[in-house]
């Protein structure tokens, strides 16, 4: 009887097997949670790549303000380079109109060079003291006034003075236009802006003699100077 009661009181061996099942089920969630992280990580990758693509696409676009700054600064550089090349073509007509000697004609060119070279280093210092934008606009206005005066003179002395003032104003305009362009354009767009800026210089040097000859033949030599007034 005691053996029968012990057999009935002892738990069946099959009742121990379900205890292993919970243990195996507990080990499963980490694997499931780890696998569930993969889709979330992969879902973040497209969003990051799309943001990078949109940033690159937005970096290539230019704002209207940036285009306006580029046009003004390139126009000022074009003005300086164009004036030098046009006046060189108009020298024979200037000599015939004012009765200049060969030495006086050389001073028309040298006056501009002396004004430009003498004040080129001063332009940067003046910009540091007074502000680049203020000095640039003042020099551009002075260049326009000197161009107007150069077309109205009737003596060689006044013409040389006008050319010297033009050169002095250009000594401020040329370096400050490059400085303002570098400061206004972001670093990732600066290469394109400087490429356009350099191309404008080449265009003025190549097109200046053609335009100067057309203006001199079609109108008169003073218009070589007066063309700078509206631009300035």
C-alpha cells in the first residue's frame, strides 16, 4: 500500500517536459528583437541618402541675390578691362582730334598705368578701414565721373589727368570686386563664380578692341569714355 501511495504521489515524468519549453521560448525573443532592428536600420538608410541628395541638389542652385552680386562685380571688372583695350584702339583718333605729339600720346596710356599701380596696394588698406562695400561703390562712381570728364576735355593735360583718375579708381575696383565675390559666394559655389569672373576678363580683353574700333568709326572717340558712365 505504501508503494502504491508513493507512486500516486510522485509527479509523472511527462510533467517535467513542459518546463523546458518556457526556457526555450525565453531565448527566442532576443533573436526576434535583433532581427526586428534590421528593418528599422535599413529604413533609415534611404532617408539619409535622400537628404544627402537633396543637399547636393540644393547646393547647385543659385539665389537671385547671389546672381545680382555676381553681375555687379563682374560688370565692374568688365568695365576696367574694356576701358583699357578700347582707349588703345582710339588713340589715333584722339591724336588727330587734339593734335597730340607722340610723347603726349604715350602719357595718355602712362597716366592710367601710374594711377593704377600707385594705388593698388592702398585699396586693401582703405577697405579694411572704411569697409569693402563702401570703398568699392565710391571707386566705381569715381571711375564713371573720370570717364565722363575724359570725353569732354579739349587739352592733353586734362585728358592725362582724367586717365590718371581712372587708373586710381580701377586700383580700388579690381581687387575689391574679387574680395567681395569671395566673401559673398559660399565655398562650395566659389569655383563656379571665379570661373565666370575670369571668363569676363578674357571677354573684355578680346572684345574691347572690336568694340572700340566700332565706336570710334561709328560715333567718335569721346564715346569710348562715355560708354563707361552708364555702367558705372
